[in-house]
C-alpha cells in the first residue's frame, strides 16, 4: 500500500531524512516513533505529497507520489502536526470547504454527518473554529482527514496538547479506524504506539533504527527479571543478603517505605526465576516479604536503549560483523543499558544508605 525506498531529504546542509526504506501493507496499523527532530513530520509530509524529497522513491497504492500527486493524495487522509484549520470558518463551512477541495463525490450531507458522529463534533458543528478548545480543534482536524473515505490514514502527533480523556478518545478512534484502514501514527510517545499499533518503526536522526512487531517490543519490556520487593527487616542486612544471593545480579534500596517495610529493587540473572527461592530465604531469616511486584522495563528505557545502541550497531555491521538474530540483539542491548544505569546509580544509593542507617 505504501512503499518508501531510499528516501532522503536535506534542508540545506542538514539531513532530516537519511536514506530510509520501508513498506506498509494494506490494513496494517503502523507506529512511526521517534524523538523530536527525528524526521517523522518530514517523512509524513513527503509521503502525503506536501513536501518534495531530495531523492528516493515514494509510492502510495502503486502510484509514485511525485508523478501522480493528485491521484496519490486521493488515497490518503492526513492530519498534519499543525492541522490546517481556518479559524474564521465554522466547523460546517470548513468541512464543506474541504469536501469541495478534495473533489469528493459521496453524498455530502450524509457523509459529513457520519464523520461528525465518528469524531463526535456534532454539538459544535455551527461554531467558529476559533472558539473551540484544543480537543475539539483536533477532532475537526481528524474530520477533514476522513473526508472522502480514504483507505490510508496518516496522523502526525495527534494527541499532543490533549488532556488524558481526549488522548484515550483519539487512540480509540485510531484503533477503530484501523479495522478497515491502513493507518500510520507518527508520535514520540512509545505507549501511544503500543496502545494502538501492530508494528513499530523507530526513527532517530533521520535513520530507521528498528522495525518490529509491537509484541516483540512488549515482550522485551515485560521480562521477568526486575522486581520491587517490600521486606520488613533490618535494611542493611536485608540489602547485603540480596546482594550476595546467587541469581541476583543487582539489588538496591529505594527511598520508598511501607510501614515498617523497606523497598528494594532487584534484578535477577538471565534465565533465573528468583521468586520462590527468595521467598524461602526471607522466611528462614524471619524477614516477612509483604510485596513483590514485577517492574519490567519502563518504556522510555526500551526506547532509549534501542535508539542509543543503533549507532553502535551500524558501526559494527559496517565493519562486517555478523548480524545476531534481532530478538537476541534487542534483549542484549536492553540488559546492558539497565546494568550500566544501575551501576552509576549504585554509588548514590549506598551514600544515601550510610547516612540513613540507625
Ligand atoms: P520530527 O517530526 O520527528 O520532530 P522533523 O521532520 O520535523 O522531525 O524535523 C527533522 C529535522 O529537520 C530537524 O532537525 C528539523 O530541525 C529539521 N527541519 C524540519 N523542517 C525544516 C525546515 N522547513 N527547514 C529546515 N530544517 C527543517
Ligand atoms: Mg514532527
């Protein structure tokens, strides 16, 4: 449905998109994820024909966007980062304007009514866009994207500036649209693509650093290796025991307390399920375990790990090293990042601990 090959976009000397390639099949819901300045909007603008590329091929529904801009655009509903709203129009005027602009041939009244129901803007239909809240403006932006019933929906940072309830509404809407559309959601929020998308393409500094099924990213996140423990007992001794216990590679005291229990974060060795033996050890010592919660890895950590290691990885492959399986690669990188982060924090924690004792 969408094919991008060796796409490059330079702004003067600055390379915003640096030789990226990917394909998106009909019916996929794909997240285009990257930090600010990664090149997401530039790519989306090229894909939708709003911006020219420096080089590379972009095809939409088999049509080259450069050669057939109008025909290609008919297949796409686009919500740009800054929705192109005319503040002095009412919602109704604006949607009719867009309808005419797109040369839509569907029954106008019926089509616009349906769209207003989908994005829930009937109650502001006669109002000036200028007077609408950010949330409603965003919905009007989504409405204009849906006019003409395009097969492909592309939303660039659709939830920025919305409140939590509105964010959930937009995500639900995207998921629903994903049932019978091809959807690209561009965002810097990992949870957002996790909540909505089947597949995640991660872009950083104009390059693609990962292209994974969402479940693979999620699996890496939910590893059973990090736990938060609440243990009643002398904190120094408990911490020493945790640090010396075989199978635990890292243990630290956190500042949280729960009654007379202190809270510890631990990380077990790869392939070790530490939970049962930990329970017995604590029972033997007479230190009640009153809480054990899997921490997994924060989504931000996963994101940072993948992005940070990308440069490393490409340098290694350029030297001709053999590529390990992708799954192993991601897990190795995640593990490494956690360990390094912990080490740097460890000294801070022990300082805190020494002061606190007794
Ligand atoms: P994202 O949407 O991922 O935040 P953008 O595609 O907007 O990233 O920007 C990618 C890079 O290109 C950034 O370094 C940005 O500063 C630069 N850039 C974007 N638009 C322009 C422009 N019109 N002129 C010059 N540089 C630009
Ligand atoms: Mg952007």
